[in-house]
């Protein structure tokens, strides 16, 4: 019996390690390639797995020619404003939908559901036409635009407010607080964990977005990390160390954040997804 | 009498506060989503000039063009091929891994962290690496296993190579959702099955799958909707135009992007995306009907 469970557990770990390697190798390969010379990266006989000496030329070249500091800044602004908008508007609406009974709320909430059910590409052409008519292409506002409000966030926050105990409002009423103050001072502070989840979720998806930034912000100074990578792909067709260096620079900040705040990341993305 | 007016005063207050608080969201959704939805559907019946100048109503002409457009029909097939491979594999592998990790086991947290990693990396960067891994002559995969496969330029297999990237990217995310579901399954169910001499596979089939069927259903539906919208990896991995496999790989959303934002034909782009919407709604509706046969809510 014991022997059987030992074999079992060895087999289990063998499979799990195998899958782990499959998940990690692309990242390891990205790192290794980025430190090679272009010649080493395409050397065949013998094939080079590890660079003989780690050289940083690709990083330096990619970082300066593409102004990565600016790309970080644009991406950070996009993420910051997306989170701010989602947290503020979704908290307000989530509280109203989750705690207040008023005429028209059900009809209004159906708009939220409609948005969530429809693939986002449906909205893109008209959204682009609006930004373009406003003359706002190549701005931070254009990047943030589709996320000025968040249907998904509203849905998530409505759930968060719904599960809070009912006597909170009664107590607030006795203290003479009106609805706005009850929301702001009594209930909102209790939704912190959902707000963290919403923020993580919003940040990761804003950072991953490719099509919208590529459409509205085309000038070199207004690109974000994802759209800059898309542009680079055409420039350095065969220079893989530089392409890998650029990819690495683009994904390292989020990976570091992920390792530091693992729990919040996994819970944020998973609980958000699970509640949908 | 006094009581009644008091109550209606509170109701009025609630009404005003309620609408004031949802107003930003409702205005936002109306401007950003509801009006665009109507505009897109309307544009699909128009021939569009630049920026809406000279929109001419042409009825179903765009749709007629679409259904006789070989590239579009092929892209629907490509999208379905991608979905049929990407969804079942990413769901099944994730479920098996979740079952494996749903116990006291050394390194559980580390495995979870590693599997979930692709979820926090931009698809643009992921696609860039995979393009390099897939390189026929210098890529790691061919050189490691001594192969000569043209992963992304052979029209017969490129769409599956793209699906592999999609599977690799989604396993961790699906697994986390399944793990949450598995934690609700009572331990003694498995112990009872064990006593009855049920094998691991029998417990999986008769306990795990039915018990987490609601979450399984949720994951399958959302993954299929996402898979039908595949764009990033195709855009980033495939060499545009010059790649001979492009025609048999490009998805519906990729063609939507090309028509709308490269060729600037918003009318035709709208038509493509309306067809996508109808396809997704049809597939989702079929799943909602089919779920009655296998999803157990209790």
C-alpha cells in the first residue's frame, strides 16, 4: 500500500514537473536568446542552447531606439486611469444595483448584462469613429476610452454589495446618515477585497490589450508596450535577440508584480472570472 | 397618513440616489456600447465612405458579398477549427491538473504559480516567443526534437500551431477556476467511492465531473466565446501576407481588423463582426440548451 502511494506520488510529480517545464521553457528561451548575439541565435552546427557569454547589446539597442521608458509611461497611464474609472463608477453603480430598490434599476441593469454578453469587437468601429471625430487619436484618453465605465466591474461590485449584512444600513440610518454617506463611509470600505480583485483584473487586461491601442494610437510616442511589440515585429524581422529582449522588457514588470502579489493576482483574476 | 408620506419621501430619495449613482455607468454604457452596437449593425447595411461621409444604404449587399467571399468562409472554418482544438484541450488538461493539485502535495503553490504565469503576460510577447520557438530552421522545437516541421507556414497545420499557443496560455487560468470548484466537493464522496473499489478514472467520471459540472459549463462557454474571437496570436505569429499559410489560418476577427482598419472598409468590417456576433450567439444558445443534459445544479 505504501509502495503504491510512493509510486503514485512520484508519477504525479513527474507529470506536474513536465507541465511546469512546458510552461517555463518559452520564458527561459526568451531570456537565453535575448543574451545571445544575432549570429549565435541562428547558429546550427552545433545548435547553441546557452549563450557562451551574456551580452546586453540587444537590450541597450532595443531600449534606446524604442524609447521604452515612454512605453512604460503610456502603459502605466492606461492602467491607472482604467482602474480609477472602473473602481469609482463600478462602486457607485454596484452599490445602487446591489442595495437600493428603485424604479428602472432592473432595466438599467440589463444594459450591463447586454454589454457583458456581446463580443467587444462589435463596438470597436464606432468607438474609433468617435475618437477620430473628437480628434483625440494618439492620446491617453483614446487608450482609456472603451474602459471609462466597466460593465463587468459593475456586475462584480453589485455581488460584493449584495452579500454585506442588511443591518449595516439600519445602523447607519439610526446614526442619521443619508444614502450617500452610508455608501461612502459604511459600506464601501467593506468591499476592499473585491476592489483589489477588480483592480488586478482591470490592470492585467488593459496591459494585455492589443487591437484597440493599435487602432487609436499609431504615432511612435503614444504606443503602449503591446502595440510597440507589434510594430517591432516588422522592423527586426530576423533579429531574434532584439525581439526577445523587447518582449522580455515588456513582460518583466508584470511578471515581477505577479510574483510579489501572487495571491491577489490569482484570486483577483479567478474570482472575477468565477463570478461572471 | 403621515407615515405614508414619510415612506414615499424615502422612496423618492432612494430613487434619486439610485439614479445619481448609476448615471455615470449608464451614460457610459449607452455611449460606448449601446449606440455603437446599433451603429455597427446599421453600418453593415451601408457602403461607408471615410468617417461616415457618404454612407449609402445598400441593403443586404454586404451580406451577399460576405457569403460569396471565399476568404471569409475560409476564415469561419479556420476560427471553428481553432475553437474545436483549443477549447477541449485547454479545458481537459486544466481539469486533470486541477484534480492532481486538489490535495496536500509538496510544491502545490509553486505549480499553481507556474501554470498561471502565461495569464499575466501580454499575448503580444507570448506570440513573439512562440514565433521564434516555431521557426523552421533555427527554432528550438525543431532543433530539440530533430524535426523539419513548418509549424506556422504549412497551411495544413498552422492553425493548430496557433491553437497550441492558445492551449498553453489558458491551461493555468482554467485550472484555477476548476480548483475553486473542486474545493466544494466533499472528501467523503471520494472515500466512499474508494471503499466501493472505484478506480481513479471512475471517481473522476462519476464524482468529479458531475459535481463541478456548473463550473465546467461556465468555463467551456466563456472559453468558446473567447476562442471565437482569436486575433492577437494570429496577428503576431503569422508573417502577414507573405505567409502561404495565412489564408488557412486567419480568423474572422483578423479579417474584421484587416477590412476595417487596413482597407478602411467600415461597412464590410461591420458586416463581418455582425456575422461573428450571430455565430457566437448561436453556439452559446446551443450550449445552453445542451447543458440540461449534463450540468447538475443543486
